[in-house]
C-alpha cells in the first residue's frame, strides 16, 4: 500500500457550520433553565433573609416586650428621622454597626421628611453618617441588581454636607399606612380597625395583634429603584421613606418603561424582581409568597392588626 495516498480527512466548512448551529441551539435551550435555577436560588436566599428579619423582630420583642417602631422621632423636636430597622441590628449579627449610632442625634438632615426641621445636629458630625453608609446583606434581596446606595445629598440623602456615598438601601421594610411624607400620623392615635403593626412611633405588642399573628403582615419586599420619589435606606427615614403601604397600593406596579429592571412606579409600593409576587413576613415570623394579583380586600385585611375581618385564602 502506498502510504502517500493515505490522507487525514478534516471537517468540511458545511459540517463545521452545522456543529456550530447545533451548539448554539443547545445553549439557547439550556440558558433559560440555568437562569431559572439561578433565580430559584436567589429567591430562596431572599426568603431566608426575610426569615432572619422575622427572628430578629421576635428576639427584639422578647428583650423589650414590644416591637420596634417603624419611624423614630420623625416629627418630634428635635427631629431624629430614625429607622426602626436600625433597632434590629444587634439581632442580625451587626452589633458593631449598631454601636456606632448616636441615638440622641438626627440620622437625616436634608429636610422634607416630617413636620419639623429642628435637627439634633448633622449626621456628618454627630457620628451617624458612618454607620448608615454601610450596605448590609441582611437588608438586600439578591434578585434586585439596582444600586446599593441612596443619593449622597438632597431630600433623599442623609445630609447636605455629605461628599461621599449615600445611605445603604434596603429591599425590606415595615408595613405602615404611609401616604403623606410631609405629615405624621402617630401610631397610638389610630383606630384599631385601621392600625398596621408599624408606623410613626409605633409600639406594637403581640397581644395587640387581635387578628392573629398568622393573619397579619409585619414586613414585605420592595425594590431599590422607584420612579416617583426614592427607594428606602435601612439606616434613616428621609423624604418619602416611611415604610410599605401594602393596603393602599398594588403589588409589582412598575414603571412601564423599566419593568425588567424592577423600577417600581412610586415610593411605599411593595414589589420585587421575583416573577408573580413578593415575599411577606407574617407577624408570627413565617415567610409566605403573596401573589401580585391578590385582591385589595385581602391586602387590607393582612395589613391590619385588629380589624376583625375574616381573612380568606391567599
């Protein structure tokens, strides 16, 4: 046999193109499955994070015999503009950050938060700016890829003298009946039929949740980007940062031009980048997934601690 006639045969151009096309088709088929698996993992992490916030709430209640207020000193003189999320830090392995706060000093001094502008100092000089500039995973949903910090200055920033980053944002907040950012509604003056668990200077105890802790929502998800107003910092209460009004607004109501990015249409809206709804933290510490199509009556009943209404399935 003439070895010179033996030739190695390679791929033709057509065969190579066919192989490339097959690989492209396989990638196109597998990519959605991979993305779904990743989102399932992120959703599970989000649920667990909210569960940890529930444990922190109950540990706080065990220690103080009351849940923390949503908004601290927002309409007092001096104006403190504190967030009740700060009170959970020692129960979230964030004692070092908690100890940096000056609770006699204001935590936000750029105006338009409550009804007074008589601040207890400037966060940049009273010690409160440094801790609120932390971005903490305890308050973040991994499905939301939006910015981690509020503006540095202006009504949404912690102080007008700030030259660095703003405050760390949160994807979770207390359920309140927030509607008017320029006025205060003292929680204790609300009727039982309209009172949520949290609000301005709230002091809710478990025994006051007459509808049952399994039928009342304590916290819910929101996004780190909104069209009207601004999303919320965990470390202070700035302009329109007053909690989530689950009863008053829809779920996952997005800016129509930015739905894919998770930009809610306004402040105080509940929403997430999970398909179909949001995670909610019940007053008993359990976490459930609430559909974005749930009816308004159910949302309202879930948001009240003692309205006496029968809650259907959700």
